[in-house]
């Protein structure tokens, strides 16, 4: 029975999210060596209006809390991240150095925001299937995330997404919610920024991961460093297939999925996708509960923790 660490994407950020990190001084000093004094203001309300700061804060938070679990003896057999969450997933899997991830994520955020500085984003539609949402799309709007069977995220210009959202509500959607994301991620609108980020990977050395790296874009485990680099670089323009990824994790014997802070969105989505495995939000459950659940698995004679 395997342990899966999951890492959330944009929309889960909040001001002050770096204040309560475990071993805070150690990790922020490490970040400072790469980013300088920028680290001091990354999680301020003003900074979090910008994609670069949001993505860096999520990377740092995910790595810090995953390392804390490792210090407590909870080690992942598999990692998976949604969108920007793929970067801390790759770091914890041992495929990407943390300092390289910081540089790449800073560039990723800049490229995405420069391409679409305002007027674009993501909207989540709950209660309709992909087959019901697709006919409602307008020119310039795209399917971005397949988070659950009945939670579809679209990308595009604000006013066009608003029209699609209203059509979805008229068709019976439970809710249509504009997400706290300021760029049209996971669609063809970001093809060019993705290619530019891909070029930056030419100067980065990736390693074969020590555990399974599960792509949130392809729902497949990737071992080859070159393919992981491709997955990380291009995931900003590829559809997120979270539901499929979690089903794939269960098929590969995942018994416990632990979501790194902030929030618990992925935990809810994972519970909708799987039938056997347990899913916990570290922020909501606490480190002690997670350690206890892993101990229970060990006591049951699990062959893989």
C-alpha cells in the first residue's frame, strides 16, 4: 500500500501562507540564496496579485511541508501536483533540485503573466460533465481542467467565460465560480510561454526520481528525466486530468493520499475519484493525524509505505 503526496495549484494561496512553515527559517534562508530579498514579501496581499509570487509561494509551501513529513518518517512512494503543484512534486520525488525549481517557477510565473496581464483567467463549473460543458464553449474559451467527473474548469477571457458560465447555470450546473487565477492556464493560449519555459530547461539537469512521479496532465507515471522536464515545462498549456491521475494512483496501489498545504481542494477531488484509498488534507488534519494513519498502514503489514 503506497503513500501519495499531492500538491495544489493556484487558487489556494492566501496572504501570510509562509508565516507558519515548519523549519521556516531554514527553508526561507535557502530560498533567499536564489531569490534574494524577494522572499520577504512573497506572501503579502499585494504580491499575491501577481502570478510569479503566487506560484513561488505554493512551491515553497509544498516543499516545506513535505519535508516536514519526511522528518517525521512519512515518505512518499508517489507524488503528483496540479499545475504549478507539479514542481514541488518533482522536487520531493528527487527529480528536480529545489534551487532550480525556484528559478524555473519564477520564470514560469513571469512568462504567464506577461502573456496575459489582465482580463483572462479560469472558471470552475460544478454539476455538469465534460460532454455537457463542451457544447457551451465560445470562441476563445477552452477546457482547462478535468478535476472531477462533474467539475470542469474553463479558461479564456473574462467576459467570454462569464457567458459560458451563465449558459452552464441555465443548463443545470450547481455553481460556476471564477477562480483566483489571473491567467488562462492549461490551454492553447499559453503555447508560446510554454515553449519559452521549455527552452529554459535546456540549462537544467533533472534526475531519475527516487519515487513515482505521476503527471497531473497525462495521468501517467514518468521516470525519464527528459520526459519529466517536458511535463513540467508544457503543463501550463496542457489540460489538467486530475480525476484520471487519481484513478491511476489507486490502480497503482496508493492507499493514502496526503495533500500538502495550503487548503484541502485536492483532498475533496481525490475522494470523488477513488473508491479504496484514504485522502487527507495535511492542513486540516494535522501532521499528527497523518503520521498516525501511516503507522496504522504499517501495522497492517503494508509492503510499501
